[in-house]
């Protein structure tokens, strides 16, 4: 089984930009998603889930 890699700094930075663009970067739950996700797409899905909860 393949070992899950950690996000590189660039991917974390991109997730932070995404969260900031949506006005969610200040939320603790979003910070946890960015720090703990295994892939960029996993982090993106988590941020979008929070976005839907906050704005929809």
C-alpha cells in the first residue's frame, strides 16, 4: 500500500489562498483542514464543505 504523502508548502499556501479568498482562513476548523489533509483535493473539499455551511 502506498504511503500517503504530506502536502508540500506550495500546496498548503494555495489552500490558504483559497480559504482567504472565501473569507474562511480565520476559522480554526479551516486551519485544521489545511494542516491535516493528505492531498490538495482533500483540503479543497474540506474548505468547500465549510464554505457551504457558512454561506449556503
